[in-house]
């Protein structure tokens, strides 16, 4: 028997119904039969996380009828999947699903009574998606003759700070996960962990940010010193562009941790931006694989970049729904205290800045933020900075980025980017290049971002040999 330990993550698409869950379980069972120990980490069924957020909002708004209708529809979906996976009406799986839905209903009713939805109660509600899919995966594995046991993120040892909605693992989490899961693995039982969620030291449920199941899987991978972490996807791996936008996007064989982080940060939906951080110290590889083509190697994410001569850029990506906040005030922005007050005000609101640029005349600072954060940013700036500064918001912006370690020290990369944008008549609103030279990003009008992405993809020949290093 090999001593391989794999952590396998299944996203919403791979958990969307009984058929997908059965197929996902087959992929895990195959590795177990080949002698690997496997930890399975599951997301909510596709669409369920958004549905839970809507349920929570409806309850807060006083529309309990709508919230209950949605819960009932969700319950039908989970029970149908359980039944199609072979659960008897009096089985443990059906009982567990019923109990969880009842607790969910009560939590939602509490929000309705209080007409108050705190980040803490939102996390409690939204994590039910992952809690409900774990028993279904356990059942599917058992139907394939495997022994399995399902656990919430907290039960698996994931302990986080109290940053509800965007929680981060505490250092103690790694030892705790090892304690909780090693016994099961040693006894030949496959742990099935609900992704996306953890809990605080006091036991309150937290979530790790949207797409956080990738992060759960790599946290567990680090804790168990896994051989590899595998993220099963509905695409071949990380591609040279979003395949929904660029038809000839192609798979990238090898990416470094740094490159994949930049890509995820700049909008490639394929991975949570922090997912590789737990793997960086140990060098544990992350592999993204297509569940429809399991023998294809997919994308290997590892410490070292692999560059190919003539291809400084590996991928182009975009963040949509961005706003630019322009802060201007001739004469005052050059004063260090004034600029510090701008960033202090933003830091207090915990807003993520996607791009920052300052004009050399020091009369203007432009900040790109997600549009959902724009109003908060604007209010914080109006309240927290000098009255002499004017603050304005521009919506309908997107940030396009090119990523690749090969652009380090290479001349002419920006020129190629700007020529490709000019060819599409795209007006550039902001430009930024990180000092790591792993990316160059530009803010453009949202209406042009898809054409711009296709044009840049073609200009860097990303549809041909990107990575065959
Ligand atoms: N550069 C990219 N490479 C691969 N997929 C991408 C990229 N950019 C965006 N995507 C989109 O990300 C999707 C996969 O992410 P997601 O659905 O969140 O995965 P999961 O199966 O883990 O839920 C793909 O279907 C694809 O359309
Ligand atoms: N269900 C959560 C967490 C997650 O990671 O989902 P997925 O693996 O389907 O992207 C979300 O939608 O954000």
C-alpha cells in the first residue's frame, strides 16, 4: 500500500445533484482503491450558497413566507439527492438532513423576529449549504463500499478568528486538524469535511469568504502534510483566460503559487485567492483537475514557476463590478498626513483596494474597489479626510490583468498590452504594476472588458503554446 495522502475538494458543480455526487465519490474511491488515503472536502450544491444568502436577506426584510418557500425548495433538492443516492426514508442520512433543515429554519426565524442579520448570523445560515452536502457525499462513498464519516469544518479542527464572512485560520488549527482526522484515516475511514466553514474558539460558525472550500482543502492539506491537494473542477484546470469569455483559452500545465494567487486575486473564479497560502511553506503541490476527464493531468501549482521563452504572460483575467474612487485636491494630497488619513479611513472599513494610483502632480489619488464596497469607501473618506479633498465615484469599471512570472525584467510587455487595448479602442482609466512584476493591471470601462480580454489573449498568443515547458 502506498503512503499517499490526497485531499480532494469538490465544488458546487461537482456536488450539484445525485449524479454529480456519485461521480465525485467514484473519483475519490478510485484513489482509495489504488492505496491512497483520501480526505474529501465538499462545497454546497451549486446555487445553494446564493439561495441561503437570499433566504437570510428575505428574513431580515420581514418576508418570512419567501424565506420559508426557499427553504422548502432547498429541502426538496437535498432529499431528492439523498433518495436518488439510495437513502431509505428512515436512514441516518435522511434524519440528519431533516434535523439540519429544522435548525436552519429556526436560525432564519430568529433573523426574522429580530429583523437583524449580523455577519455572525449570516455565517451560521450560509454554512448550512456545506453542512447539508457532506452527509450526501458520505452516503455516496458508502454506496461504493467505502467507510466514511462526515464532519463540519469546526469538527474537523478548523478554528478561525472572529472575522465573520472572511475568517482566517488561527495557528492552532493545524495541530487540531491533525488530531481530529488522523484517527479516522488510520482506521481506514474517509473523512468528509464541509468546506468553506470553520468555527471560532468559542464555537461560533464562521466562513472563509466566497469560494472558500478551496481554502479549507489546502488548510487540511497543510495540517496533514498531504502528498497533494486536488481541486476537482468543471474545467481542465487554470486556463489562459475564462473559457466562458475566450473560446480558445487553453489549459496551463504548471503555475507557481505566486502566479495562481495573482490570477485568483484578479478574478479567475477557478480558485480562492488565499487557497495556496497554507501550502507555501511546505511546498505541497496543488493540482486542479477536470472531473469529466480525470486522467488528464490538469494544472499543477507548485513553488517554482516554469517559464517558456517567448511567452512572458501566461494568462489574462478580469474583475468585474469595480468602481473607481477619485480623491482630488490640488496642493493637499502631497502632505503625508493627508494621504495617511485617506488610507486610514479605508483600513478602518476593511475595504480591499484592487488598485491604487497617484498622479505625479500629487493632486489626485485613484482607488479601484469592488462596487459593493464603493459606498462604504466613499462615506469613510467623506467622514475621515480633510474637507479640502473632493471625493467622486465612477461605476461600471472592470480591472483586467495579465499574469506571468516570465514578464519579470522583460521589455515590451506593457507596450504589447496597450497596443492590444488600443486596437479595440479601449480607454485605460488606471494602470498598475506590482513590484514583483508578476502582473500588470489596467482599469477599463466594463462594457469593453470581454473584447479587451480576447484582444489581449490573442496579442500574447495565449491560445497557442503557453506552458508546454
Ligand atoms: N482562468 C480561468 N481558468 C479556469 N476557469 C476559469 C478561469 N477564469 C474563470 N474561470 C471559471 O471558473 C469556473 C470554475 O470555478 P468554480 O465554478 O468556482 O469552481 P468550483 O467547481 O470549485 O465551484 C469555471 O467554470 C470557469 O468558467
Ligand atoms: N459554497 C461556497 C464555497 C465554495 O467554495 O463554493 P465553490 O467550491 O462551489 O466555488 C461559495 O459558493 O462561495
